[in-house]
C-alpha cells in the first residue's frame, strides 16, 4: 500500500493525492481581515480525489551524447565567466511604479528595449538560492534567472544583482543531422523554471519538463566554428554554428514526459498535469520540485503537485509525493517554504493578486490576498534575502521584483 504525504500533513488514501478543500471550508464566511477569503470558494463542493498515476514522469531521450559532440566543436563556458565577460547589458531603473509593484519591494528593471519589447515575454524565475544551499555559485556570482518566450524560441536571462548587469542565453535542443551534432529551437512556453544543482528544469506545458545543464553552456563568439551573426539562422549551416545572433547557447540534456501521454489545450481536472509553472522547496526533506496548472475560471480547478528532486535526477519513473487542487483559478506561479504557500493570479487589464495560505492535509486554510503588480508570473523563494521573487510581464509595465517573506529562509 502506498500513501502520499505532504510534509506536516496527514496521509491520504492509498493510490491518490490530497483532495480539494473540505466542504466546510468552502462554505465558511470570510475572515474579519478584508484581505482574507474562504479557500477555493469557486471550486464547487468536494472535488474528486487526484490519481497519483496521472503525475508519473518518465525519463525522455538522453541527449548527452550529442551534447558531448557539440563540446568537441564549440567552447564551453561557466556561469561565472558568462556574467563576467564583456558585452553584458546593464540593469535599468524606474520600472516599479509603472509595473504596479507594491511599496517596499526589491525591484530590478531591464533596459529600455527589453522592458518594452513585445517579441519576448518574461515568464519564469529562479535563482542560485534554489540551486545551492549556500546561495552562491562558482566564481562568486549569485544569479537570478528569468525565462522568456518568443514563439518557438526561449531565452534565459542571467541577472547579476551585485554588478547590476545581465546576459541573455538561448536555450537549444541538440540533435544529430547527417552524422554531425547541431541544435534547434526549444519551442516551449517556458512558463516556469527551477534551478537545482547543475540542472535547470523548464516547464513543457503539454509534456512535462525539459532538462538543461549549467555545465553545457557554449560560447559561439569564442568558438572557431561559431558565429553571432545571422539572426535568421539556428544550428549548423555550412560548417558554422548560429543561434539567432545570440553569443551563448545552453543545451538541453534530457526531459521528463508524463507516462499517461501528452496534455490537451485546456485544463481537464484529471489526467497528466498541464505544466504551467514550477518552483523549488528546499525547506522540506527531501527537497522537491513543485509544479502546477494555469486554468481559466470556466475550466475545472487547476492542480499543484510535487516530486522529490532526487527522483527527477534518476533514470526511472519519478512519482509525485503530494498534491491538491488549487485554492484559486488563473494561477501563474506558486512556491512553498516551511509549509507556507504563495500563489500569483493574473487579471486582464488589472493589477494581479498574491494569495498566501497553508495546506492542512484535508484542504486549504483560509486564503489571504493582496493586490500586487500587473501581470505577475512565476514565483521563487530567495532564502538569502528572505524574499520571494516574481515578474511583471507586460511591455511597459515589466519588472523583476520581490516581496518580503519571513518564512522564506
């Protein structure tokens, strides 16, 4: 018999995950605090339990052989060298007010072009605090990472908050063509990212997760076979490697696919997870990857699930160790630390909302809410700063910012 637990909660029935909030919580009146609301009031009565098998993740194609072959023709670089190399972009300023960032927040602004472009849209956020227990990386850097999508392309921004600079890196999927190693665009929404150790996990909405490696970053400008020209080209052309004009590319090494198949175009409330966002919780043992769904109000309520990160790094099937239906709809990001949850919710034309609560094992405790920036996205706990980072995604209202969170430690 298999039981599934979330840390600090009671075990649930064999073969299923935690259920939605209890009917009593759904019917409870709002708390005296005007920012509080009943948990999952719009979810209906007691929802059906979640089937743990829906969330089994199988190891995908191993691309390490092709990545090694790329290393034979392109020069690798490290995170520290990437951030210290010349040609970086300086952080801007003055974006917090336009983005509707709450007072007292820590705010980083991209430069004018990146703050206003409609070609690239920021989505996911993670940091060295997720990756390493000490909150630092080789070379003495402490990066914050941001993912952006542009149609079928994904770029990853390494922000150095100490030097107030940043650098874009193109994510690529290695392939072999004509017996030679090359690469293509990744082609996912990249709504959530999670950095843990050397691995970067990127949400793949329809399939599960893409896996990248911090040790597999290639510098085309420093490679005889590389070129930073021709924005219209990707991969190997006539003996030269291109990357839409980017200097750096980061190679996918593997993936995780749901054992029960790909996901449809909208939330169903059952079956494999529609992987919209991700986060790392290092305050429980084992450390876990958290992921969940963005679901519209007219769709079934979305779900949030966690997997032990050690199982994701292995070769077998990774099984979820906990989960529940979400307390609200339109969730763009979530993170948990010491049992406290935060969720962002987007609202068309209005500033977004931030919700905080705990899960009791039987359901969600009353949910507290407050208004935050426009277009809030993914969430990540930065333990060294005791803050939770998110992104305001809209052009002209764009910011990387963080609010204080005492339990983020």
